[in-house]
C-alpha cells in the first residue's frame, strides 16, 4: 500500500538539503511536489489543499535543529500532518456495553462486507477473547447467507441462520434475542449491498439500524476506489450514523487516496484495513504507523505484532536450537520458513513494514509473490526426505523427476537451490554471533541486485 506516494514523497523530501532555515522560497518546490504526489494518489482536492496549507504554515520560518537536516525537519512536519489528517490514534471498537455489542455492517456490493465480518469475528475472538455471533440480513442474495455460514464455520464463531423469505427486520430481532439467550459478547449483522447509493437501500438500512440500535455502524469500502471511497462513505454517513470505516483490499492499493481522504470528508475514523482474502488478513488502523509507512520509514510495531500472532514459535525455537548445535539448514527447514512468511502475508507485506529499504530493494525482493511461494513449496514437496536433507544428491535424473512431479522447470529448481544456499550462509552467521551477525547477514542479502536473493520464478 502507498508505494507510488512513498516513492514520490521520498524523492521530493531528499531535495531539501544544505538549508539552515526552512523558508517559503526553499520549500515552494517541495510543497508543489507534495501536492502533485497527493493528487496522483487520488486524494480529494479539498483534502490536498488543506494539508499543503497546514504543512506550509508549520514549516515556513522554522529553524533547522542541529540534529536534523532540513529534509528531516520537513519530513517531521509532513509526518505529523499526515497523522492528524488520518486521526491521532487508533480508535478501537466500542465493546463497553451490556452484551451483546451489536455491530451493523454497511457498504456497496462487492466491497467485501461478508468476508470482513468473518475477519472481524476472528480478530475479536483471538485478540479480545470475545464470543461472537454473525447473521446475514441480505435476503436478496441467497449465496450471501451461505457464504457467511461457511466463513463462520471457518473462523469458529456462532452462525445464526436466516433465509430469503424472511424480512430483514425480523432476522435482526431474532438474532439479537438469540445472542442474549446464548450470552454472546458481540453480534455482527451483515446487510445487503447495492451497486450504488439509492433511496431504497438507505430506507432499508435505516430501518435495520432502528431495530438493531447498534453500538457500532461500520462502513466497508474498497480502498482501490480512491477518493470515491470517501465520497461514498459521506453519502452513507449523511443518512446513517456511521461510527467508523473499514478499508478492504488495502494491499492492492498502491496510491492510498482513500486512507488519506476518508476522515477529512466523513469525520469518521478508519478502524481497520483489510489485507488479502484470507480470514486473518485484518489490521487495526494506526495513523502514526501508516504515516511512517507512507514516508518510507517502515512500521516496525506492526511487523512485531505480525510475528507475535502468526509465527509458529515452536518451529522457530526448534530451528534456532538446530542451528545453534551446528546442524545444517536443510530444504525442509527452508520450506517451513516459506510457510512462516506466507502466514505473515507474504514478502510484499513484510517489506512494506520494514524501515530503511530503498524502493529498488523492495521491488527486487517483492518479486516473490504467493504463486512463487507455491511453486517453491511444490518443488520441495516432490523431493524425498533424504533429498531435502542432502540437496547435493540432486543429479540430472532426480531433478527431472522432481520438476515433472511439481509441474515446474529445472531452471526453477536451480534457482530454489541457489536461494537455499544463500539462506544457509545467513544461518551459519547466526550460529557464532547470534542476532547481530544474523542481521548483518540479512542486510547483505538485502543489498543484492536482482535477481539476487529473491528472483522471480
């Protein structure tokens, strides 16, 4: 997310060097570039104008601290204003009510409401230890009810059945009564989507809101629609008391216009970002962390949280002990590392949160996508246990057997073996000097030119 905006702003902010004071003259070009970068990111024009005016007001005449370059001082101002624009801090879901806390989900068709209900239910179950019930009041699309039932089973929460013959208001009343009887903490109501904002849709969801009296009314919108996402959210907010916004498909949005426009236009906070299609692909929206990401400073806190939640600590500890004893890092270990990276959202998601990497380095390593991981795993799965332990056994005939079994080419296999050797070198550095040496080893990999450490397969 934000790749285009990050690249443009990074280039712009590097130009402010060698200045003792930030003046209107020497920041004029930088402000013009910031304005252009935001417009290209599909940020709404009123938002851009106000943002640039605020940055200019704060920057002009500011003495540059001895510990900061003019570029760094300007970045500090831009970062603070980005954070203000998106909200000072994460605004959590309101759960301080008598159970069940009712959450009403609204949005256009295709925005990902039903999947988002499952993601939120899983998030609440895992992070807040809440019991959750979900119900579909979408009587126009029977597949929506079945989809929610399937997802509820997948994430392990209670599904309240409904059918297209029922009236949405009756479904909601029955679900609330059932949630009270079963002592459920949180009830999610999935509503029908439409292709556009219309009076009929608003009348129905207003009636549902009156029946449900939800503590949270969350608007789900596709981040890739840019400033249109903010405008659609405003149209809903004009007739429905929204409490927050969830941006879906955030990983596919290289611009970031929606994230930067929503709060200014609607006055409502972004509470979550939906990442990918998997049910664990949800992040709480932290404006300070997102501002750091936009300016290319990474997001170490979110990266640490990902590791805490998604890395198999038992496997990691087992590998650490194995390396410490001087045993070889084999292809089975390599496969497990690929699985861990997939669990953390893949290479692109990890790199997006890592500070200090240039856009070129991120692009080189980011060539590895989920399909690449899948091919690599297929290759290793086609090997025998002995071949995984001793890759040097792989002669021509063995390689042909493995590639035919995995549907890949010998070139793919050779590239995989090359990457494995590079990882082995990193692991050897871990053995003697602990974490410091490991980080130096990883730094060396990061500096390699394409095809380098992570070539396309």
